[in-house]
C-alpha cells in the first residue's frame, strides 16, 4: 500500500479498487485511520503504518459500509470505530449483494468487516491533540456516507461522495441527495480534497471546478432522462442509455476503457432512470441497483 504525505501528520493510502484512497491522521496524542481498505492485508498495512509512527491503531472512521472501505477490519480489533448510525443496515445490505455478485459467503464477509462502536446522526468531532477532525453526513452515493474534515488545514477526506478517478456513482443512494451533498461541499473552502477513488485535488479553484462538473453531470443525465420519459413513459433502458451518451456527458474527462468507465456511466444513468420513473409515477418503487 502506497502512502502519500499530504500535510504534516496527514496521509492518504492507496487501495486497489479503482485508485481507492484511505486516510491516516496523526495528532499529538492519537492517530485516526479513515476506512480500512478492501481486505485484511490492506487493513494490516494501515495498522502497521500507524504503529511505526508510534501510535496505537485504536481509532477508525468508516465513511460508509461498502466492501472496499470496511473489509480490512481484522487489524483494528478493539478499536473505537466511528460511523453514521445508518451504517448498520447499509453495510449488511451491501455486503449481501456484494457476496451474491462475487460468489462469496455473506456471513464470512460480514465477520471480516469492521463494525462501528460509536455512531452518530448529525456531526461528531474527534480531537486527536493539535488536530481536530469533524465528521459530517454526506449521503447520496450511499445513505450512510460521511466525510471527515480537518478544518484547520482545509483538508477534506470526501470518501465516495466525491470521486475523481471514476464517474459519480450512486449505488444504493440517490442522485439528488448526492447533488445536495456535492453542493454543500462546494460551499466549504476546501484546499485539499481526498476523493474516495482517484487523484487528490489541490487548490480551491480545481476543487470547485471538479465539484461543479460532478453536479452538472448528474443533473444533465436527469434532465435528459426526464425528457425521454415525458415523451415515452415506457422507454426501456436501451432508449434511456441512448439519451445520455458517454461522449456528450463525459467528453474527454475519462477514457472509456479506464476502470470500466463505460459501464460505470451506464450504471449511473440507469440508476437515475429508476429514480426518475418513481418521480414521474411510472413505477411505484425504485428497484435500485448495486
Ligand atoms: Zn462506496
């Protein structure tokens, strides 16, 4: 696992899913790990990094319950684990679907996942001694999403609420809710933004530009789909996909073949279509999608 120093005492650590990023923050008194990676090996590398700096790996934030953020839990047994109070249900739902998709055993995955010990609804502040981390809800990618903000350094660990290596992903969340979270983050004066997947963004201008693009991407897809469904409520997924083509929505921002971007874009489009069919009363309940 490669560790990159962002500021004195603040690091990000790459995990292997689509340029994934974990975080490590060292205060004077304590260390905090943000997400534990995709498997026990990655979790153990994070814990070792903390120990080598002279700290106990005894505090962790889980930004949400998705597999690539929680499955490196073994090395953090006994730690205080902070997360949204919504994580319990969503971690289980997600891991069940993940297990089905990958042909794995749900019970084994759930046992491997780090479990929260301290959950919150609104905000939570963690004082590491000289570094204060504010956790706040940022749902949309998933309902249990939170971000970790180092206000004094204007550095945000955004997790999958903001992604720079892949197109915005909604998974078990909601695109309009994600847009709200992105808008809220755009109002903060962030100087360094660590996304859940992709390269770190530096400087408020670059951060504003990226967030503005992500918001426009989601709303452009939604209006293209709304138009199709208004004209033809029975439009199927193929018609929907044609109305929101990769080239028009994404242009040169991402190569089509990187991280299966084409199918990631399609997944986001079809998720927004499912939401839109509910909003327009075409179907009663969103089927959602993984
Ligand atoms: Zn996720």
